[in-house]
C-alpha cells in the first residue's frame, strides 16, 4: 500500500520540488534540480539573442518525467 501511494504521489513531489526551488526555498542552489534549471533558463531568455532551447529542454524533460510517472 505504501509503494502504491508513493508511485501515485511521485509526480506531485517532483512538481513541488521544482516550484519550491524556482521560488528560492527549495534545495541548495549548488544542487541540480528542475527548478534551478528553469530559473537559469529564465535568466538566459532575457539576453539579447534569446537562448530559448535551455528553457525548452528543462520544460520537456520535466513534462516527460511527470507524465510518465502519472501513466504508470
């Protein structure tokens, strides 16, 4: 029962971590995380030649992970 609950809540936990790290109250900034990747990509999109692929890559990987965890 605990394993089933953990698998069902896995995608929620990943999204919570990404949002909290993006806001700045999550994991240590030196640790790699989805929120940190999205925050760094947001900074890159404000440059003059827009670097959009880092944001797209972080978003696609996060979406694929959440959807694949939800489907199982």
